[in-house]
């Protein structure tokens, strides 16, 4: 028997983060798993990595 095909969507959340290096708040639309990564590694490190990979301009 075949199951019904379905698509799984990403759990995106609009979230405000405080960036102490620039003393300002930024709003990001990130996945719930990314929020866990930011809590683990820190916002500055995650933003630096995202820029290196080309996710952010």
C-alpha cells in the first residue's frame, strides 16, 4: 500500500535577538532549530557562519 505523499514545511519563527556588539535589536525569520543553534553557539558566531556560507549578504 502507498501512503499519501505530503510535504514537510520548515518551522519558521519571527524572532528578535539582541546584538550586544552593535548595541541593537535585530529581527530574524529563522527555523526553530536555528534558535537552538543560536542559544548554543551565540548570535555573533551564527551570523558570521551564515555570512561565510552566503545565506546573508
